[in-house]
C-alpha cells in the first residue's frame, strides 16, 4: 500500500479492490526557532526567527504557508512584554498545539550623565576671616530626576588664608553615569583690622569662649551682637560705665559683630566665639 498518495486502486484477478487511506488525525507539531523568549531594546527591529513544523502527512513547505502568527505588531517603540502566537493546521484540519513567544522590549540603557547646576556665585568671594557658606548645587538626571540629595561635595575653603579654592560637586545616576562641577572660591584680603571703626575700644578675649569684655573710653549705653547674616543674637543695655562684660557661652561657635553704642558715638567690632 502506498501511504503517500492516499487511496490507491489496484487490480487483481479481475476484481477491483479499493483500499482507502485512514483519515489523517495527527496534528502538526510547531517548534519555535530562536527561543521562546526574545529580549530587545527599545528601537530595535524584531526579526522573526521562525518555527519548524512537522506533520505525518503535510510537507513543511505546505504547513509554513498556512502558519499564522498573531498578537504583537512588532512595534518596539515602547518598553514592555509582548506575545506572539503561532498556529497552524494540516490539510486535514488538525490544529497544532499553539506556541507562544514572549518578546521583552527593554528600556534603552541610561548613558546620559546627570547635569549639575552650581547655585549662587561662581566664582564666589569671601573676605578673609569671615565664614564661608557654600550655596550648594542641584543635580537632575534624564532618568532619575532630581538627584540633588546624592551630590557629594568636596574641597575646603580656608578663610584665614587669602587664595583661590575649589569646591567640587560630584553625582552619579543609578546607571553609574557620573557628573561633576566646580566652584571657585576666592578668599580676599580684608582690611586687616579687627575693629571696623576707629573709635577706640578693646574687645577681649578674642576668640572668646564664655564671655567678652568690652572696654571703651566713655560710658557704654548699650550693645548689640549680630551674627554674620546680620541677625541680632544678643542685646543688652549699658552699665553706665566704660566697661562691660557680655556672657557669650550660649552662642554657637562662629564670628560675631558687636555694635557698641557710646554717648554720641558708635563703633563696630568683631569677635570669634569658639
Ligand atoms: Ca497530520
Ligand atoms: Ca542618566
């Protein structure tokens, strides 16, 4: 019996015997080529690796012609997980077990470093002996957004020494792309005088820890102490004498400006609280 050409008629002893082929009930088998999961990057072109199909009767070429691929439309413009479904039936109508391929379209890797914005003046200047307060920087990344909190700041400014200093800000995004920016800080020479006015008065000890004694030549009416931001931190009336002692132990360490009000005159001094 010829199994390939279906029914065959043979003649024997003048009798006609017709042998019918058993109906095809065997379904084709689909095998995915290229793996059941394919990973791409956004913007990549999907290339269908195809399938192989076997069947007990139909040729692969016939089955490939009847293969149906449905599901995903091959659009790789958006990241996501997509599915392709493979179906085929043989000529006798036996459907293969469908196969599914998963296509993962991954976001393109982050290769763009963050951008650091240095706030305030650059270069910044500070007078010798005064406190330098850095204005800081912000950082934004194309993927991570605001990553200001991840900025590392390095460098020091010795405000006691005239010169040029560099503050360096560095930051990396989650993918490890690094950025850095710098600020130049110039410590300028001050007037070199501890007392800003020419009115004679002394201020000691300086630096101070617990108290400051101020001695003028005329009675002191009252005193004000301001911080370098100009905020009044201490105020007191005078004692009627040319000498006063101020308790400063409660002040945070730093540099302070003293306004001394004498009769008919005014003077300004500066001291360091340790
Ligand atoms: Ca079949
Ligand atoms: Ca980035």
